[in-house]
C-alpha cells in the first residue's frame, strides 16, 4: 500500500507504562505516528493494545511515561484536543433505548456540530439508512459496530483511534471499512491508529506496523519493507525424496522434509531462482514433479517475531 504520510508526529508516547497491581500491562512503550499514516498496532489478546489506547485517550493514567496527541500531553481529567480525535474502544457504547438516528444526533450536539449535514452524510457513509429508526438495543453486533464507527467519524476528526474496528462485521463490511479508512488517510490526511489481532486485514491496510507482546513494543516496521522480512521457502515435490535430500545437502543447501511429503529449502538464492534448482536436480537424476516458492504470511511473521510457534 502506498504511504502518503506527511511530515509531523501527531501521536507520540515516551516510556508509557501501566501497572495493574503487580502486572505490568504496558511496559515502557515509545512510539511515534506521523500525520496521514495508518498505524497497525498488533498483539495477542492481553498484550497491552487496549490499555495503551486508553492511555492515549486519557481514560486511564499511566504509572510512568507520557502520551501526546498533536504535541499536547494527555492527562486524565484535563482538556485535550478531543475535537480533532475520533475513537472506538472495545465494545461501542450507545444509548440502547434511542434509535440509530437519535444516538448520532446526540453525539452531533455534544460535538457542537450545526445542522444535519454531518448526520446525514455519516448515516449514508456507514450504510445505516435502513436502520435509522431502529433502537440501538435491537441492532446486530455488526450494525452496532457501524454505529460506533459513525460516532467516531461524525465530526471529521484528524486522528482516528480504533480498537478492533472490524469486530462483528461481515466480510463485506470489513472491506467497506478498510476502503473507508484508506480513503480518509490517503486522500484527507487523517491519521489512523488501529489495534487488531486480525493480521490479514492489517496487512491489507496499514502503512506501518507495531507489534506489542507482554506489554512491550517488540518491533515497528514500514509496510513497504515488510515483504523483505517475510521468509520464503522453496518446496519441491520429488519421487526420490531421500536421495534428493542427500544430494542437495551435499551441495550445501539446508534441506528439510516438509509435512506435505515434499522437501523444503529456505536458502534465499534457491527461492529467487528455483529454475536453477530444477535444472540441477534434473541433470543429476532427481526430476521434480513440482516446485513452489511460498512466502510466509503476516500471521507467521508475527508469531516468529514474538517467539511463538504455530499450534
């Protein structure tokens, strides 16, 4: 995904730490997010994603360190730049006895928005028109999530902080929200900070990725550089597997037997030019019946980065 970020850090944390008793939920997290970025904040459940977001929004006070939005230090109970921030944290909250339209009208008034223009636009944008008169308590999980996103977006914020925004959405809704967020960032300069454990979705959306594990930020990487970090393997289907393994090992290749009955080579040279491996095997009496270069996905990369293996 093209990165159209502009200069200027709009989200910053320095040594951000939060304790719950003896549990260090967030451990000295320091990150910087530029204007117009889509920053994917990845971690397992309990890794510290939501706690970090709640400190960013001034909902809870850090044990140490600080968070800044637009250069302004965030202190719980003190004024912040909230007119320029939209957010969705954990389960979206709505007034259950009010309709979708009434809920959004209440948010519009609290935000000091004039007229109904913003209200009508956001209803259409999140495809909530058929549910305008439905009470929030009667909405499906997916439409309740759409309502939460509408409330976050209604005032056209400059920063969007979203905690698992695709929760409850069907595949079509996930694609709609993805394209919406990409448009906001790339065409309107909105900064999107999005936490998720939906790795495949983040891979399609983020311009930069941060991985948090046991409260610590273990890696940050630009999306365009991620491809070079993903490991590749050449899988070879061959009749005489034992003989081919011995032959290739003798040629200096690191060869493993794969679970699917093929053999696996992870040497970068072999993955870049599999045709040379094919020729080498054919010329020495080990003709393959298939060769396939496989690149690990973001899920595998994530698990490798945090030091965990596939189940």
